[in-house]
C-alpha cells in the first residue's frame, strides 16, 4: 500500500473521504505532539502558565477523538469498505484512542509541573528533558510514518522503545539516590519520577500506532509479539 494506491477508488467521493479521515488523524496527532512539547517545557522551566494551558486544552483532543470516531463509523456504515480500505478505517479507529491517551499523559506531566510551583530547578531535569525529547521524537516519527505510509519508519520507532526503557530506568535510579541523600527533595523527585513514567507510556502508545500502520499496510496483526517477529511479518509480502 502506498500513496498512489490510496488514491484509486471507483468512487472519487469515497477516495476524498478516506484521505480526509487520514488527514484528521494527522491533525489530531499534531495537536497531541504540541501538547506533549509544551508539557515538557512547562515541567523543565517551571512555566506555570504554559502548564495551565496544556491542562485546559486537553478537551480539544477529546473532542477530536469523538469526531473522528463518528466519521469512521459513518464510513463503515455507508461505504462498507473491504480489503485495504477497511484496514485503513480500522487502523484509524484503533490509533485515535492511542493519541487521546498520549494527550492524557501530556496533561499528567502538566499537572506535575503545576504541583512543582516555586520548586528550585534540579540537575535531574536534564535527564528527564533528554528522555522527553527522545519520546517526543518517537511520537513525531510515528505520525510521520502514518502520513507517509512508511513501514520501515514505523519499525524504527518500535526499535527505539527499548532504549526509552533503559533511559527511564537510569532516571529512576538517579532520583532514588537523590531522595536518599536529601529527604526534602522527595516531593519534587516523585513528581519527576511520575513524569518519566508518563513519558514511558507515550513511547508505548507511539509504538501501538506503528503496529496499526503495519496492519493497514501488510494486513498482519503484529500485537503482543516480539520485535523480531514484528519485523519478519512487516517485511513479508501481502
């Protein structure tokens, strides 16, 4: 499945509807990515106003999830798509809850930033900021893979997940040591720890989006299997 194949349907209107559906998902993804970026900035710079903006904008993501879900249902009922068209709609239906959950994690990070009002900046913000940038890039690449219908890019995103796990483990160890050395730092360190946990979840949701892309392109369900098995199935001919 590539961009050219996506353009050919007997019904030109159906073609327009499918393209618009995919564009709506990418628009939602752009908003989610912006929310995550702003949440990380708010956390690491103690920007309370930006944290409040992230917190208050979450409803926009929820509204988009409902609207796209309703449009997907309408297409399924009216067009009764088959083969790759059906897989595209199903991939969309499965991907939008993942984006909504990423939005929830961004909101959670913003909440942590609000709880840290007036807290001094800590050296551990450097580590969590690096983790955050890594995860944000994973989300960006997952959305880019979805836009380009690029299985290889999707696989690359999934390979990054293990690196995120190792990086977050390192953050946890640093924070535990910090709390043992200074009990007064425990509240701040716990907030950073919960933020790191939220970033882990964002990485996992980004990988799930990539799994749905592979299902759309290859027609193969690659959930709940090892990365090696995912790569084998993703490269198999349809």
